[in-house]
C-alpha cells in the first residue's frame, strides 16, 4: 500500500510539473507570435507612409490599420497557434509608427493573451535633430 501511495504522489507531482511547463511554453509561443506580427505590421505600415508625412496619426494613410491587421493575421496564420484579436496603429511626434498586436492562443493550450509592440520610423522620417538616411530604431 505504501508503494502505491508513493507512485500516486510522484505521478501527481509530475502532472503538476508538466502542466507548468506546457503553460510556460504556450505563453512564450504567444509572446513570440505577437511580437513577430507587430514587427511585420509596423514594416507594412511604414511602406505605406508617404515621403512628406508630417509625423501625425491624422496624416497616416487611411488603410494603415487595415494593412496592419491584414499583415498581423497573415503572420499569425503561419504559426496557427494564435489568432490576433486587436491591432492598433499610432504615430508619435518623433516620426515613429507604433503598432501593437494582441493575440490569443488557439486550442486547448489557450490560457491568456499576449501583446507585441513594434516601433518603426520611415527612412525619410526625421527624428529630433536626426538626419539619417537609414531608419533609426525608435
């Protein structure tokens, strides 16, 4: 009888440990997918920005959010483990485009959401006192 209880205890500890490992794995997959989708969406939006952009959200192309959402969905579909649930496109005064993508895991591993944020500047965008021909990091 003692050996049966010992096996049961060992098995329950292993089940809890495996549940923690799977939970950590699914949250890391969600975070990586969200960040990849945000990066791809930010690059797609920067490709739409006209050279004479005045660094305001009002002057972003009309379809910037739609393009960002389409790219985020395409990127998330490649992984097939997450689905995007929210995409936001913003601009800040330093001529940066900020894209945030929130994803939710699919299937039986779903337990929470992940957020990815990417920031890009167009090559023609001038930051404060910055005249670089290459897009600098935000």
